[in-house]
């Protein structure tokens, strides 16, 4: 069974999907910083740099989008001045525009349909070779003689009926056909299709017969009840939501500065401007002589944990992993082979292991990751966790008021808070000008200014 957990308020929405108690994915969105990843635009090619194999496309945003020639599908040829349909791979970032592809993709519960290629892939998590062949043959039959149409068959398709699979294929095909019509219709630049946030993505994954929703936000609760009914949706504000759902430990690890390894070693994570650096420490093993085999196993543990962190925390760009040095050339080659095996099936690319023992990895940018939204600061007190920014504590504050309204009698609560924090609470409308809580106008929050506080606010009863 999967549990879809949504922690929401007026500023930040955090979500996670749990499968049998383990974290499958974690997402964060800031309400006034909506991601455009997945959006489809009709753009105009402004110029091409053949030496660097990149092109620039005006899609109507402040910064022109960038496309790598390898992301140009087989049925598209870029020419300066021409109009072209593109989909956003990753959001604009600092001085760079959005990263684009001409391969348009449409995601469903069972299938991902895309243009520009005739390949049909299938999830590696489907174990049965017979089931794989059956599904691939059926999807190829659905596609028929349609040129440059491909698909990826998702894990959920293994348990879908043939009718459900056919219905979803037709729905996705209708969406793709409607988008492709804009190759000849309308002027550029223009938005053709807007990708909704992760809440919409969760709805595509949700199975009302097996899964459940859990949220602490009344608006999200009402929205989900309207779609799925009260039997599968639970509202809970009495405690920290992620703790109640059983995923707080893993989400805290995502914010970890030091991540423990099973053998006693640890990863130490540093977010820099140019890249993310992960140092592998052998931990307790440093206290005694350690064999090359043990160091090799520790490095493998570190690479598995690194993959977990990159995927769950949505870390992208250049990643440098400072592995425990292996003096033997043979061991280094074995380590590289194991790295490629560990990261296979992920969206990470293993570049190699440098002469200094650095494992170099790249991962495509997607949505803005939590460490950038919450602006993690390196701890000064030896803490296991990075110190996040005020945005994080505003979310904590909302959840504290929710919890107190359930577990404590009375309608007025006192908080000591810094002047900057009080200003933000009013600016975002979390505490109204008359002192009442934005979600429940019967709850009054008394804010007492105290600029000596280290973490923005504290509670008194």
C-alpha cells in the first residue's frame, strides 16, 4: 500500500509517497515559485552554436531556453528563425534559461507516451519476462504505424487490465496529437500545455482501491475528498505530519549534513556553488587497520547511499564523491564497474573515477530541490543536520499552531518570535492583522517580540 502525504500551507507544500513504510519520493514546492518543468511551448530558434552543440530558443520567458543537440528528436531539425515545439526538462536556474527538449512526453499511471522516437521501453521492476513481452507487444500494437511515437511502460501496468491500458494510451495519444497540431497552428512564442505541480502527479499515481491520502491542510483535504471520497483521505493536524506518517526519519536524512552508513562510516555533504561534494569517511574503521576489501565495501555502501540521496533530495548538476582511496589500480577499476552497476537504471550518469579517487557523477536538473528552497546552511555546532532558512520555520510554526489547537484547551497561544519572523508571519498572511490564525479565525496567536532567539520562535503555554 502507498501513502501519499501532503504537508501544505499558504507558502510551501511538501509531499512524499510512502510504499510499505519506505520513502519513494519527496517533493517541495513554493507557492509563488511554480515550476515550469514539463511545460510545452511553441518557441522560435534564435541562434545555434554548432561548436558547443547547443541552440537557444525564445519561449516567451525572460531568459531564452537552451537545447542540447542530443535532446533534438529524430523528426526535428533546428534552423535559426524557425518555430519548434519544445518541452521544459528543467527550470531556469540563476543566469541560465530553461533546459529544453523537442521530445514531447505525456505521463499517465501506466504509460509515458512521447514523440520523436519509436522505442518502447518497460520498467525493470516488472520481474516476469512473459509479462514484459505481453505488455510491450500490446503497446506496440496500440501505436501501430504511427511514425515517431514511442512509450515507456510503467511498473503499475503489470497489474492493469488491457482495457485500462488501452483507454490510457488513447487519452495520452489524444493529448500528444493535440500538442503536435501546434507545429503548424499559432504564433511563437506561446505556452501550449502547462504541467501541474506534484499534487497532480500524485493523483495520476493514486489507486483509490489500495492507496490513501494523508494531509494537514484543509484545502488539500477538501480537494482530494472531491476526487476520491472520504474513505481514502485522512485529515490530521494533531502532530508533526511526517512523524505521524512514519517518514520523518528519512526526510530528516535528506536534510542531513552527515549521513551514517551501515558499516559505521558516514557521508559528509557540502553544497557549493559549482557542485555538490560528498566526502566518504570510514568512521569507526579508522581506529584500526582495515583491509582493502573492507574499504571497498564501505565505498560501495557510500555509493548506494549517494544514489538514495540524489534521487530523494532531487540533487542535480555535478556531484563529486570523495571515495576512500584505493591504492590498487585493479580495485579502482572494480569500484568503477560497481558504481556503474549501482547507478544503472537511475537518471544519474557516472563519468568516471579520477586519479585522485573522486567519483564524478552528473544528474539532469529537474524541479528546484529542497536544499535550495530551504537554503541549507552548514551547521556550526557539530549537528547532523543542516540549518534551514526562515521559510522552513514558517512551515514548522503553522504545524505547531495546528497541533496546539487540537491538543491544548483554549483559543489563544503565545509565541516568542524575532521581529523578522513576526514580520514574515504577517507578510505571508499566516497570522492575520487582528492576531487570528489564517486557517481558523477562532484561534488567536499572541506574538511577543524577542530578537535574542536563535531559531526564530519558541512556544509558551
